[in-house]
C-alpha cells in the first residue's frame, strides 16, 4: 500500500472516483470527507480523480480510500500518481484518457440512441408474462412511440443461473420474440451472475462435470471459500452462489446458456445486472480472502457481457473508454437527490469517468418499492419532467406505461419528449461516433465546456456536444427557467436569440424542455 498526500491549489475543485458520490462534488478547500472503495463501488467507478486546475490522480489498481480534509488530500492505493496535465478540467481529462482509458473504436447499435428504449420492470416487476409483454409492446406502437430496444426484466426465467424461460408464464417464447421483431423491437433479457443454491444447476456446479454446447466436458467453479466450498453471497433478492467469470469454465457455462436463448428463441442480447463491487466487497469476508478481488470479479463480469452486441450495464469498475452501454442506477419517483434531481449530476460524472454511452434510469423512476404502497399516487408533473430531462441524453428509457399511469394531457407530453429525442437522434449518433474517435464526453458539464468562467458548480444544465445547451426543469411547479449562457449567440427553442456571457430567464411551461442551439 502506498500513500499519496498533497495540498489543493487555491480555488481548485475536484471530481471523480464514483458516480455514487456525484451529488457531493466538486470537493473544495472546505470539504471534509473520506471515501473508501466499498462505499463507491456502485454504478460506474474508476481509480481516477480530476481537477479544475488541470491535475488528476490515477492508480492502476483500486484507490482503497481517499480523504479531502480542508485542502489536504490523502489517499491510499497501490501506486497512485498525481499528474499536472494542463490548466483546466478538459486538459486533465484528455491527458488521462489518452494515457489510461483510450477509447475503443467499436460500433454500438444505433437503435440504442435513435429512439427510446422500453423496459418491463415497472409495469410487471417480478411477474411479466408472454401476453403482458406482447400487450405492452403493441401499446407502445399504438400510442405513437417508435419501437426500439425492449428489455424483458426480471421474472421471465426460472431459478437464477438456469436462464431458461418459465414456460408457465412464457409458453412459446420463440413466437413472442418473432412477434416483437415484426413490430420493430430488439429484445433483451435480464440476467445476473448469481446462481440459486438449490436444484440441478447448483449441484452441477458444485460437484459434477457438465458438457458445453460442443460436447466438451468442463468443470464450473463458482466463487469459492478458502476451504473449497461454494461461497454464498447476499444480494438484493436473497442469498446465492455467484459465477466467477474470471474462470473459463464459468464463462463457458454462462455463454452456453445465453447462446441457447439467442439461437433457439431469437433473443438479441442481455441486460447484465448486479455484480457490483460494493456487493462483493461487503460479503467477501473469508479469511484468507478469495483468489480474486471484488474489482477483478466485476471487471470479468463486464468483459464477459460486452462481447454481446446488445447489452447494458449499471455497475462497472474501471472500464472507461469501452464501448459499453451504461445506465444510471435505480432512481426514486422523487424530485429530490434520489430522483430527478440526481440525473444530470450523475450523467455528467459518468462522462468525466469515461462512460459517455449513458442512459438515465427509467422515466418515472425504477425504484419500485413505493408503488406497492396502496396510497401511492403517480406525480404526473414529475413523470413529464423526467421524460423531458431524459430526452436529450444519449438514450432514454420508458418502463411505466404513460398511457396507464397518466392523464391524456400528460401522456401527450411524454410522447412529445420521445419525439424530441427522435428529432435529435442523428446529432446524438454523430456524437457517439465522435466519442469513439476522440474520447470526448457526449454530455459535458459547463466547467468542461467553458473552463474558469465560474460554471464549476452548475449541475442543473449541460451541453449536448459543443452546440446544444440543455436546461431541464427539475423543480416542481416551475414554469420559468434561468439559464447560464456561455459566450456566443444562442437560439432558444422558441426561436428567441440571446447573446451569451449572461444569465437569461426563459419561459418553461410544462410542455417545454428548455434548450438552446449555438448559432
């Protein structure tokens, strides 16, 4: 372990480490906070911190802890380095990107970015059926939305790790997938690296030899305790064994399961959930520790799934620059820091850490627990503003069916937000291509776009590329929006022209997402 200690510069601000701490940043000379890898290992993270003064910290291994204490920064890692790369946030980002997470020039399917995505989770939680999924898909099209990626979330399957359709709920999955394809959807299924510790599949993993799809025998391993017994870990749905994707046998096992779903049913890809560092870190309690660290297990999980053309992740360590679809973790049906108020800060942090191909959480929120409250009532204004906030992100994702939970007027506003995304789709696709070539974030924080102009603490507006300024309404009841305009000439979405280097106040009725084009 090596300790790095240094003083912050006057007026210096720092960001980084983890999307989970985006709302606490930037860290300044008055900050008193200590972070450790177990706390910051959810959503996207990296051993990387970046400064408004062109400096950055990098470690090729996890930064075990970092403390900001009244201008003194102290961190423990394997070989942390402090680099002076220039004079501003942008200088530091591009130097770190070139040297530590150069971007992978690999295409991602344009359908992710050209139209909204759809997920069954908030409609059916653990209980989707073949008929309900088909009804949902037809309703999407019938209500005027373009078909896109459709994710069948948890509940389509029998036990975790078996990854076969529950034929009581999905009697003919091939026919279902064929019909979804005919409607214009790409179909993804939810999977996790966990294995139910009962039944044939678990016993096969535990004691027996299995043959892969080519008939060659191999011995799945699973994550093991030091005494050789299978480790049982706690996660949000209970206690399970976990695939160790560092092991070839486990990779081949899961590959055979997923290829079966692709080859026999026509499934296009998978939502790879779980496997986060925080979960592994909290429960890898064995002494001596297992052969692989939590970070190694997470990296292997991400590397395994990224080879599938259609994929999605939300818990990713140190994979900046990789061509992977990344989602913000579950948000509440709330205006505050655990809901709509968190979307822009977390998205901007994703970009700074090298994860530009990002999707906000499901519109309306993907945290389902409050909806089981018999007194729960959907906040229609919140739902509409979440749709608008998502509309000019690289991706947007519906789950709650607007035609079920909203009035006709609010439904039309959500459809309008979806159509706005469609309108900007070609611009977004070009920015995705640019990111592949240059490493530039698709969504930029104002300090990144215009350094040292006093914009560092602005977290309620963002740049889409270099010419579109987006200022979503994120507070209930607000119908007038203040916007900070950098230098240049800007055209508001209603056609009004403004000169920059100023703060303007614009009309923002409920049917409007405020945005400006630089002209």
